[in-house]
C-alpha cells in the first residue's frame, strides 16, 4: 500500500432509473450549522415511530386525472400524492414565498415498457422507454412512468417512496414561482432545493396532516430515505450528475423536514460550497477504483490517525484477533467490540472486511453503497466509545450514547478529509457510511450494540458531527 492511503469507492454502473427526480426546464459549499433542537423528532401532531405507514384506507381517491393514464393503482397513487402535495402548498406557500401560488393542473402518465406507437410527448420529448418522473417547467406539467419506475420504487421501498419522488418534483414547480431558482441556477442547487421541499412535505405527512397518506418515523421514513439514497449521483466525476451524493441528498431532505420551507430558501450555490468544505466530491487521479484493504495494516494506520484526532489519557488496546469472548461491563458486538473494563477494541477482521466488500446485487435502485468506509466507520465508532469512556460519559443508551457515537464518528470522518490526513477520505466514502447507518446502524450503536430504530435519527446524528463538529455532538446527545 501507499504511504498516503485513501479510502476508496467502487463505481457502479447504473441505468436510467436513477434519473428520477430530474426537473426539465426549471430554472450558491462545509460547515453549515444545521443543528435542530433536541426534541425536534416528536414535535407536533400525531407523529409516531411505530404507527401506520402508507396510503390511508377508505379514503376516496383524488378527483385528478392524468393524460394517457390507465386508471390503475400506480396512477391513483401518483395523483393522490399530487393532490395532497398541492393542498399543502396551497396553504403554506403564501406564508413563505412571494406572489400567488400557481398549482400544476396537467399531468401525464406513460408506460416505459409500451411500444413506440403508444408513447406520448412529455416536455416536447418522446416517452418511449423513458424511465423517469419529472417536472417540466416549459409547460408547468408533471409526468411519470407508471410501467417501470414507480412500480419498482413501490416494490423496493413502498408507496411512500413514490410520494417522496413526486413531492420532489412538485418542489421544482415551486422553485420558479417562488424565485428560489432561475435559468442560471446550477442544477445541483435546484435538485437540493427540491429534495428540501420534499422533506417539508414529509414532515406534514408524518404529523398526520395528509389526507391520503401516513408516515411513521421508523420503517416508513427509513424506506423513504433508502429511496433517496438509491437515486443518488454514483459517479462523482460525471459532469452530468446533478442530484448530489447520498449524503447531500439526505442532508437536503433533513433540512426541509427539520427547518421547513425557510430552510430550503437558504440552499444556494454558496451554502452548498460551505457545507461541502474539504469533503471530497470528485476522485483524484488513480483512486476511482481504489479500495483500501480492510486488514490489520489498514486498521493500524487508522487507529494511529484516531489517537491523533481524539487523544485519550489511556489509549485502548487494539486487538485484531477477534472481538473477544466476553466483557464484564459490556456486550460483545460484531464485527468490532469495545470492552470498557479492559479498555480493549477487538476486531473480527475477516467479518469487517466482508462489510467493506461487495454487497449489492446489481439492482440500480439499491440503497446499498459498496465500499471500505462502510467497514471503517464501524471501527471508528468503537474508538469514539473509548473516547467517551475516557471523558467519563455514559456508554449505554441508544438515544444518548448511541447517537453521540454516530455524531462523533461524523466528526472523525470530516477530520479524515482534511489535507494531510493518513488515511484520507475519498469521494463516495460518506455515502458508504450513510448506507451502513441506514441499513443496520452499527456505527450508531452504544457499547451493548443497542441502536435507535429510526434511520433518520442515526443519519441526522452522523450529519451533525460531519457538519457541526464535536461541540454540537456533546451538547445535543447528553
């Protein structure tokens, strides 16, 4: 290995499915402080962690129609979504934006599997084999593929994934008339704003105020975020990528969910640049396919970096022979475990390496992001448990110690992106961490392996550490 090691990311081929969420014809970078109050999670209404999720039963369908629609389940799902989004912005728009709200009144549905003779025009383009959902600024319409894209989203992530996609598209319809974006606004800014506006509507649904849908804050919101991760920019060096990385997309959704429409107005080219800071956004020459091997040598290098980033009075013992058979004051966790009484971090290196290896099945809508940092961030999280032990902080409790651990792991992640860091973060590593946090949350576990069930909370804690730093972690997660 090179002396200057970099975590890497494997680039996946992806089909047109991931173009969902692109505006057609719609039209200012590290440390944005987006730290919501500690009680933001259960603020209002009937927001619930374990309640119902998805379409409400027994509610009449919205009196909307789509051109070229088939009147089937998918078209009804899309139109019910648009009706609820439209009702929401009809009420909320005047409180946040200038002018008079102009709702979208024309909707177009097509089947990407249909023969060319059955294709229609959307935004002056033929819909033959077009797997997409989009807003067209040229004629103020919204269109969707009912044959491939929306059914696959439902199959993979549930009906609420379609709600998020179309709430995002309606966000593009809001942008122009609200003067958030214009012809010269960079596409990435437009997409981040639309993600944010989608997040605003999700909060409305989660609080129980949507006529056709409900959203719980565990499985429901986890699935919506999974769909957001799936429809991400997968090749950081591709100039045509405009949606942002998984980390950026999740961040934008969370800004809207937490801060509301006023938070979305703050998303500009400058804000995105400040938020990105030193975080890598493109590959350096030669590193595009590079992955740092998850082995004892790499873990030793990482452990040395950790002790420099967060020095402790008693450096923990790093044991790469396994997680250990027991611990008198903690539960053994896999593939990495911290035992407070022994001040020992035990690692099952082969198991951790599997976590950093290939985990996807080729599904272009997979929310799983392969790569080494999905493994390394778990190792980082067990070290920050040792840090908390050194500072005499509690190591138990998923909502306190677990989320604080995820947050401090985010702090380390940012430190690893700074010039001269060895190992050094590469483009895509943040997305690998996001994927793991959303999937099982191992990097957000307390010393006993306890994890909050909400992927949103796990990601929000990690994001707080990445963007806001150590002091925010210690102040919020007590």
